[in-house]
């Protein structure tokens, strides 16, 4: 039997399931890439489980959500697998990629760059929608017909955008403190101008609010949690744009605003179990 | 009103309570020290809550248990506060303190060193049993008459030792993968020879198995979880010594061995909620 096309960095039993960290050579990125998988206790080759892809935020890695979001216990209980990706290519060697914390390394924005030099490696869009699912669903007991997507901050942006663009692929969508309207805020404008170039029409394909304005819909309710003491609320997140766009589009959305909570994983962990239940409900018809 | 004798590094709402990270000038250590406090939602000046002190293992800090053990949700639910300490003094400037990962910085072993040069700063024993409780219980809504102690690895050693030495102070005790018999294993022998000198009689005061042999008892059952795939099981942890000593001493002990689990916080987080329930039950008479 051929060896799987990835290397095991570590695997540990956790909540009766298994959490593992892996490395592989990514064709989409043209570089070595890291990912993590949590398999619940009930997974077996003849009983593949639903899977939720988790996307982290600026400066984070494939480890962050698994370590800090405290989602594994509920995923184990409900029989849901989790797959985590890194937030950008690493080591592309592009001048300037390590200069800023909100652009380049750690800030791939889950899109496919079209402008040189970024277009040669910064292709996290196809990586998380095509290459990574194909890889893990071929080698772990995952049911690719029951896929969800969730994320935090920049990862919340990724979850909303890809969920809206391909609702037949991502059957459940949720986000913590997402960047909902990147074309209108500094983080997104900086990233999109570099990755996608000056034509702002091209930016709309990676902006959840614009996608809703342009007719994209998800048949299932989208769950979003937002802390009202979030230090990025006014400048970068502006969740009211999502609320308004969803309302106009008649897109089912549960946007919950929480007094006192900030942008950190102390916030994320406080509601992570509810997000896992949201996905389990939509992916298994049970859960809750 | 006088300012509290510590500096707030950060505070965040978490599970309806508040997690905070603080710095103060420690008299016991003669250095600046860091600690962390989680206050559950129901804490108030006129309703102080029980408090469990958590001790981390080699190389860790006051952040590790709070971030990785996933204990805050259950602590919030049961109305228990958590206080976390660092694992050693930092920046004592003693030659050799940063040479090894299992001795010196990050490896204070929760004892009071008696041998120069370590005796001038390495006094984590009095720090966690006296200075830190006095500080936090004066400035947070904590009920010092309802104190528990728990820890992981070297921190499990600290919890067992201090719990047995002062059961009237630490009314509930638990440990994950503790060093139960440091005088008999390499980690402990290296630390004790340096911190306490060659007289092995003096070592017994910081060895849970020796304390049981020497007549120390805790009136309440002690909870210990141990993974059987722990990479340090045979060489450093040897939980059978604790089981035998507790049996001979008629010390109530629940020692649970878990197939497949290793030494990591993936193991700790799998059973952390049960430990919080153990402490809540003993400290509040309710819980569970």
C-alpha cells in the first residue's frame, strides 16, 4: 500500500478521539503546508463522519483553533471531525511577505492571488476548497458530502465567502468575529489591492457582503457571534453590514452580539461548543 | 483607595466570567512574577467563591493551563475560581538556570531551595502556599477557606506535596500525570540535589510517596489521572509508587489509568472538567 502523501508530525488521543498534526507538499501553494485533523471516537472507514473545516485569523496557524477554541470536546461528543489549515503559505520568499502582521505570511485571506509576485504561491482559496479536502477525505474516515466551514476573524471571512460561493459543498457555515466586508475596511483593502490588483470588481468575489448583494445565498442559516468589546469592531469588522445585506437578501442569519467579549480566543471558546452543535445539526440532522 | 499591588497585563470576558493575567513584585522570589486568575460569573465581593490553584509542568508558564487545559467552562458553570502560577522564578540571573529545560527556569518544582545560589530566588514553595494566596485572596472575591490545588506533571507533584503537607489549607487535591516520587527518578533527583543539597532526608518533605510513608494524610480522596501512552510514564512518573504508598497508608486515592493517552494537554483537556467537578464537590458540597 502506498504511503499517504503527508507526514505525521504528532498524533495524540484526545476526548477519546485523535488529534493529529501533519505536513505535506501542496501543489496549490507550491510549498510544504501544514494541517491538523481531529477525528471523533466513532469514526471508522465504514462509518465516515461529517467534517467541519476551521479557518483561523491573522497571525495564526493550523494549531491555533485546535489549541485555543476548545471545540474538540463537543466535536467528540457529537461525532464531528475538524480539519484546520494554516492561514497562508509559509516561506514563499516574496519580498515584503514578513513585513506586516496583517499582510503576507499569516494573512492569506483564503483567496487566490492573481497579481505577481503573490499569485505564484498565495492560493489559499483553491487550497482550502479543493486540495486540502481532497487530501484529507481520501485518507481519513470523512464524509465529504457532509462538510461545514467555520472560522475566526480573517477565518470567519473565509468561512462566509466560501460558504456563500459554494453552498452545495459547505452545507453549514459559522463565524466568530468575521471580517464581513473586506472591500470596505483597511485589512481587506490592503490585502485585496496586493493580492487581486486595483480592479475592485474582482474584489467582490471575496467579500461576504458583496456576494449577498450580487445574489449569492446559502439555504441554511448562518451563525455569527460577535463580541461588543472587540477591539476591531468599528474599524475592521462592522458586522452591521452583514446584518443589513442578509436582511435585504433574505439570507437566514443568526448574528449574536455579546456584551463584554473581545476579539480573543477567550471569546471564541465561550461559544465554540454552540458552533459545533450548529454544524452537527445541519450536517447530521441530529446533534443539538 | 490604594492601587492593588499588581499590574493588569490583560483581562477578557470568558464563559461569562473574567480571565486575567497579572504581574507583581514577589517578596518570596525577589523578582517580578506573573499569575493568572479566572473568576466565574457568580463571584462578588459579598459572595466569595471557592478557588483552585493550578500548577503547570516543566517549561510551562502561568498561561499554559488556562489556554490548554480547557477547564474554564466547567469552572464557570460550577462557580469555582482558578489561580495559575508560573513554574519558576524568571530572570534570577543564576549561572546555568537556562541551560536545561528540566532544571532552573521553568522547573522550580514548587519548593524552597536551601542551597546557594538557588536559595536566593527559587522559593516557589512559599510563593504558592503563602504569598500568592494572600495576594489574590485580598484583591479578588475568593474564599480562602475553600481552597483546592491541582497540577500537571511537575505541577501534579506540587499539588500532591502541598495537599498532603497542609490538608487543612488545601481541602481538595488532584493531579494529571504527576511526578509522584521525585526522589527516585531523574527529574526529581537532578532538581533536589541542586535545590536541596546532598542530604536525601531533606528531600522527603517534597516527595508525595515519602510524605505518605512518613505519616502525612489527606482526609479527602485524591484524584489522579494518568495516560498509559505517556512518554514519561516508566522513567519519571511511575504512578504505581503512589498507588502502593496510598494503599499502605490507607490514603483515599482514585488513580485512573487511561489507555492511549500521552503526557500532553490533549490528555489533560480530556479529563479537566472532571477534575473541576472533583474540586467543586469537595469545596462546595455540591458541584458534580
